[in-house]
């Protein structure tokens, strides 16, 4: 008669192998889940930074366009002789005609 030791050892080894595979799969799922969460956080932050940078570029372009337009207006006023580089007194804010 054969002892039960080899059969029991084979059974335990099989159970440990199954348990190890389940643990490896759960670990892999957990890591993938955490990585997806982290990826979403990183993508949201990157999108926010991209949006900020696009706004900075747009604002810089608009400021350059505004400066060019203002310079063109000043140049036209200088050519006409109606340009006053420094307002006198409070006439600027009150809308009073210049003397």
C-alpha cells in the first residue's frame, strides 16, 4: 500500500500553483487599475497645462496685434499732426477739450 504523502504533496503543489496564478492576476489587475487612474490624472494635468499655454500664446498674439494697431494709429496721428503724447491735467479722464 502506498502512503498518502506523495498524493497530498501533489495536491498541495497544484493548489499553491493555482493560488499563485490567481494572486499574480489580481496583482496585475490592481497595477493596471492604478496605472489607468494615474494616466488619467496625468492626462488631465497635461490638458490643463496645454490649455494654459494656448491661452498665453493667444494673449501674446492679441497683445502684439493690439500694439501694432496702436502704433499704426499713433503714426497716422503724427502724420496728421493731431497726436498728443502726454495729456495735460485731468482732461484725459473728464473728457474736457484741450486748450
